[in-house]
C-alpha cells in the first residue's frame, strides 16, 4: 500500500539525467510506458492517460462502507542507493543552451514590460506638466532626468523608495548641510506589465518550451528572476535622477533597496515558473491532497480579488473623478497621472470601504461639513457627504454578501471543512498588505536645524487586520447567510452574482480518501471524518442521496442552485416562485430602489440648494453684484465696516455711483468649510484684470427653515488716506467734507510727508477712510495769483484686502501702501518773480561811494576803526548775493531755487553769500598825508551781527490775496561792530 505522498509523486512526471545512473520503475498494468528522457530535447507535455472505466456509485453515507485498499504504487529503484548523486549538480549538468536561453528571454521580457510601462507613465506625466505649465516644454528641457525617471520608476514598482542626499549651503555660505529627500509610491503598472509580458509572450518567444514540476524548471525560473533583479539594480544604480545645481545643492536620487530587488526577483521567478508549466490536460489523474489544498487556496484568492478588486474599481474611479473635478489648474496633470494616482486612490478607497482608516500627513488635510480639519478619514467621517456615508456601508455589506455567495458556490468550498475558516482571513489579510503598499504615498525632506517635513497619504497600518476580519465575515456569510439567499433570490440574479465561479474551464476536484480509514467521498484527505450537512439543507440532504454520496462531483449549474462542493454538500435547491412571491419581490425591489433614489435625490437637492441658493457663496454673490451695480448701501448691508459716521463719507451711494472703473464681473472659485467659518474664494474683474478675494462667513441663524443663513465677516477691505487737504473737497463732482490728517494751509512738521509715513501710522491717523473699488477723482482746491494746491488727484482702488506693511517702517514687500491723497498749499512762480523784483533794486544802494553808511542799505555800512578818518571809499561786488525764495534753506554749501509749488509755509527772500570789496584812503589825526589804496571786504547779508557762521539774511514775504510784500527792513539795520 502506498501513502498519499507516494501517489502524488507517482502521478507527476519524473526528471532524469542521461549522464546519471538509470532509474527504473515498474509499469502498472494498463499504463502507457513513458518514453525515454532526452535532456537535450525540448520538454513536451506527458501523454494523456486513457479515460478511467466507469465505476458503480459507492454506498450511501449511512452504509458505513469502507474504502478498499488501493493497489501498491510502482516502486522506484536506484542503482546507487547507498550514495545518491547531488540533485543540484545533476540538474545543472542536464541544462542545455536552450534552457539558459529561455531564462534570459524570460528575464528580458519582464524587463521590457516594466520599461514600457514606466515609459508610458513618465511620458504621460510630462504631457500633463507641459499642458499645465508653460515653464516645461517637454523632455528635451529636462535633460536626462526624464529617462532617469523611467529607470527609477521601474525599481519603485517593486516597493523601493526613491531616496537621495544633497549638500546645501547655509549660514550665508559658511557651512554646508546634508539635506535628505525621500519619496515612496508604487507605480503598480510596472510590475503588472512585467508579469503580463512574461505570461503572455514567454512561450511564444521560446518556441513553446514547457517543463514539469522539478528542479530544472525552478533553476530556469530562478535564473530569469535573478537576471531581472540584477539588471534592474545596475540600471537603477547607474542612472539616478539628478536635479538642482552643484553650487546651490544637487540632489541625486535612486530607488535601490535590497528588499526591492529580492521582491522583483521573487515576482519574476513566480510568473516564470508558472508560465513554464504544462497546459492543463483534461482527463488527468485524480488530484493529490496538496493539489486539492492549493486549488482551494486559489479559489479563495480569486474570491478575495474579485471582492476587493470590484470595490476598488468602483470607489477608485469615483474618487479619481472627484479629484479631477477639484484639481482646477492641475487637472491636466492629474488626468495624465492616472496610472499612478488611480491605484493609490483605489487602495485607500477600499480601506475606507472596509471600515478601516486612511491617514494624512503634512500639508494634506481634509475639511468636514462642520468645519473640522482632520488628518484621518473613515467611512463615517463628517468630511464625507451625507449620502456617501449612507451608501458606502450599504455597498460594503452588499459586496460582502456577494463574496460569501460566490465563495459558497466555489467547487472547493467544503473540501477542507476543518481548516477552511483560516483560508479567507489569511487571503484577505495578505491582500490587505498589498493594498497597504499600493495605497501609501509619502514624501519627506529632512535638514539639520530645520527638522523633517513630510507629506503623504496611506491606509492605516492595521488595515490588513481589518480585512482579515472581513475574510472571517465572508466565510460566515458563505456558511450561514448564502444558503438562505440562494433559496429566495431569483435564479437569474444568482447566475449574474456567481458569474464565472463554476465556469466550464474550472476543474472540479475531489479529495482522495485517506488510506485505511472508513469514509465517504465527502472526506478531506487530511483525515477522514464525516462532514456535517450544510446549514439550511433539507433533511434529504443530511441523510444523503445518490448524488450527494457519489464520488463524482455535481455539475455546475448556478441557475438551478445545485452548484456546490464535490463532496456531497449541495447548495439548497430553489423552489419556483409563486405569482404572489414574484409580486412581493417586485414590490420590495421597486420600494427599495425608489426609497434609495428619493433619499439620494432629496439629499442632492438639499445640498444643491444649500450650496447655491442658500449657500455662503450666495451671500458673496449678492455683495459682489451690488458692487458691480454701484449700490454701496446694499453692499454695506452685507459687509459693513467698523468706522464712525464721519469716516463713511466715501461710502455714500452717490459718491460710489459716480465712481468710474468699478468691478464689472466676478466668479466664485471655491468654497471651503472651516471649523468655525466658511471661506469663499472669488475672482473680481476690474479694468480687465482679475483680483482673487477670500471672503469669510459664519452661520448666523436660519433661512427657509432648513438652511443656514450666512453673514460675511471679512472680505474686501480697501482704504485710502487723505494726508493733507482743505476742509472741503470735490470728489467725483460732489463737494464733501472729507477728514484729513493735516490741513493744506498749515505748514507740515519737519520731515513730515505722506511718502515717508509707515502703514501702521496711516491706519491710526485721522483721514484713513474705507472706500469701495473704483476710480475717484479729487479736484484740487482753487488757488490765487500766488497760492496753488497742485493738480487734481485721481486714485484707483482695486479689489482686495487692505495692503499692510510687514515691517511697519515702509520697507514691506506685501504690496503697495494705501493710496494717498495730498493737497499741499504751494506757490506759483509769480511769488518768486514779484519778490525778487522788490529786492533786487535795493541792492544797488549797497554800493554807494564815499560814504561809510550807505542810505537804503545800511547793512553794508563799515569803517576801519584804527584810523581816525577815511575818504575815497569805493564799493564793488566781489561776489553778488544769490536771491532765493523759499521757506527754509536746507543746503549746506550749494543752494538752488526750489519749485514754488512744492514749498509750503511762510516764505522769505534769502540773500545767500554776497561779498563787497572796499578800497579807501585813511589817516590819523595830525597826519597830513592819506594812506591810499587800503582794501577790505565784507559779507553783510547774514543774521546775528554779521558773524561768519550766521544764517543767510532772510527778508519775510507777506501774501494777502493778490498782494505780495517783502519786508526789507533788515537791509537798513547796521551790524553793531562794523561802525564806530
């Protein structure tokens, strides 16, 4: 008698080595002798054995019949049983060049598939970048980075993160610090393409070579996997992504890790090993225990993949559409990046749909309807719309029930009843680990003294445990819920839900009975024991029947509900529905659909109304419409300013209606709900340019019973500053009493001007007035012959928040300071002309001859006190004085006539410099002769007794209407020490 393991080996083809000792085996009666093995020839599938002779059905379960002992298995004898040759050298010697060629071609196919998928992904990303940004024209402007990205994406497809380091200058270039950067995401399309390339084209490029299970097949598959991993590692190491500059810091990024290379080798090994196997042959010998267990696990994997894959496809596509709709300027980039983004969104959507958690880090955050900003998202999070929170659990439960129904309908559902509870939890947990890897997207940069900045999204680490629990739920559903569903569901619906579960190509397996143990066809082969009747089965099912007790499996027929396990555990048989039952099903179905439609429609209608007619953006639209129409009071009723009535002078309806260049149109870009308020982003167009404005609103009461009412708390805050003006100004043709900081007729403090004022000083001063967007013309006050207030002032107020100076000292970079209006009292050129006309003639008297005290210019009086007498005095200009009309002299060595329109305050005629040269004769008393040719020079036009360091002489000017008078009395005032 042979053991099950012996039977398993006997049923599989054996490998041999022509150079080794010959192995012989007895040929069972009726078997076809195997042809001699030639290691240099291409392997071909073994011949199909003859169909087994029909056998009588075994006795029912209750008959307690025993299984007859099987015939002894053929024994294998080796010529050198004492010293068997080593298997690995024997296999290597048996490999031919065709085998090595096959390994190389399989590895090359995998590399070509991965490269093609990575190339497609990178080209799509570049296309999206080009469409979304004018700064990138294509791969040619990226140098070699685009090709390096293709290579690195290939390695990232096998879970290798992209990492790199750069030295960046810091501390004004005094030190260099290491900055580390890493990125992790899985281009799923890369490993999928590599697998498909080997599976679809492997046999074609190798002439159809197939091999049986054994070391030869494993060596070839291992060589293909290792060759792929080594080639990928070399490419990744030699072609890194580089960006930046050597001077400021150049990053060199590679996706090269040991576990990534091992995983890539393992994946290519697995697909190569499977592709090298024989095609399935009909009428093959009875499967072994190992093949039965493998078949059951394979069916469990198919159920889990169909379940989670369907949910991922549905939710992933919905999430991708939502992301695309909200991408705005990056929409083209998002669409082009769907090979990367869609699997990430699908994996995270499955995590949410499985009642797990998705976690966000860094700048990625989500905002709920109630304004809360969180870094996690679950199925019941308030960040999701209400209708999503209602439908998502329904979809999750429905998918779980369908998965249980499909698992119940698989051919191997009850083949391993004792251990079957562990199959789906293990499979679902494994799929959860895969989803955890696919759904993780993480970017990080770390620098000394700065810390680490991370941004990413990923399913929670415990997601695989949640999915394992779902696997238990699916198993429980298959055992306890599916039989009841099969009794009540219409046959057509069952056929749809179990599509391709028991398809004609699936081989229904039966576990062999354990040797020497009494049992039936329902035993497992892991230990014979009587299987319990299925839950919900009729008494006849439990008692046994010829169909259920027979060793042959029942035919797959989901429509008749007789599909089931091959061990006599049939699914419940559906009874024909009566007309009343059909009517009840129709009414129930229509009611559920109608209720669902009404619920979705009602919620959608409420959301539409809340977001449009009654939403916060509606208030903003009303406010902006009032601005466009020139209705200042209506706009202020929606967004008022906190100022006194005096400061509202520029907000009057007639003033704003007369303003030119008001906003002409607007649009709402975005509505974001915060924790306590809502932010509405709008674009306001004025003079052809769009200005982005952010409005903040808070809920304030109810409107129409079901909707929140909204109040604008901040938004467009514009101001202008009246620095200097008269009591009354004409604005847009209207005479207004406008508050101002300084009167136009008063002299300004030393150094005071609007240009040098800090923003904060403006905001605190009188004359800082709120104003609405538009162009305002301030007419200059009327002047006289000698007085002018300058030209008219026109200011254009643009939409936006108040411009603020970030330093407070006029050095800010946030934007221009508040527009300023200043009417400063200045003078006309007539002041200069008339004033000089009065002073210049008087200066001739300063040169009077033969007198010590010139009449009309006594300031030029001088005598030499050493002599008793002077005669023949002659005065000439050594340097004529410079006459300037100004309010003060600010020059140190050079003086210029200022523009009279910029001069404020009281005026004077300043006599700057001026030197008189004297020539005279002198003698003392009693001397008969005059000392002739004596010389001297004086500078008389100064204040304070003629000191050398005195200020220039100033002659005050008085203006009374059109009359101008210069006070020249100082010209007749002698310097005290110059005359005896």
